[in-house]
């Protein structure tokens, strides 16, 4: 736990570079997850189940890395809480398949609402020091709304994996846009620095 609490990247420019890398990785993971869900998982219930379990587990890991690299749990309370929530959701989704597949949709819905609100809170806190957070704010709000839709779909026979795929795809786009915003802002700052150095 001491590693989680440590501040490994105290410099703001290093934290911005880390966030850019993290957003690209999260976008790539989500796009790959969606691709597998729409292709191979259609013909493999085992793979479909595995993908639904892996999704919140990956979110927990990504938040853990984020917390470790950007100031620790005290500096990132929303992400730190999300680590525990996503971990519990991973276990709950895995357990749900032993009882009723459809329960997983309600679990994902509740998680999407809570995780979306936590992401929104994290983005609001980070907006002064990091570019691209307005995209993360939109992503958090959209996640909460999607979660409400999932909960409303519970019991209607909606296919769990196909329902979650749209959510994951939109999330991937948000992460990609945020990463690109950080790239463009970083390049702009670098260009201004060179211009001021020449002058």
C-alpha cells in the first residue's frame, strides 16, 4: 500500500505525459475489447464471459497505475475509490454467472453510474493542471447515463455483452480524444517554448 501512496511523478509535465500514455493505452484496450466482443465472443460463451469479467478488472488496474504515477491515493481519492469498486465489481460479475447471466447487466449499470461520477470528479479536480479533462468530464457524465440505461434494461432480456459493447466503444473514443488533446497541447507548448527561446 505504501507504493500506492507514493508520488512517483511530482513534476506536472511528467504527469501530463503519463496521462497521455495512459489514455492511449486505455483507448487501445477498449477498442480491442470491443473488436473481440463483436467477433470471436459471438461464437464463444466462455470468451464472452471472460471479456465481461476482464473489463472491470482492467479498469481497477488502470486506476491503480494512475494513482501510483500521479501522486498517490491522497492526491487521487476518486481513482483510489474506483480501484476498490472496480475490483468488487469484477468479483460480482464473475459470481453473477453462477446464478443468472442477466444479473450482470444490473451490476454493470450500477458500476457505470458510480465509476462515471468518480471519473467526473477526478476530471474536475485535474482540469486546472491537465489538458483534455473536459473530455473526461463528458465521458464520466455519459457513463453515469449509460449505467442508468443498463439498470433500466435489467430483466428485459437484453444481451449483456452486446449492451456493454456500445458503452465500451464510446469510452474508447473519449480516451482517444483526451490523449490527442494532450498531444496537441504538449506540441503547442513546445512550439511556444522554442519561439520564446529564439526571441
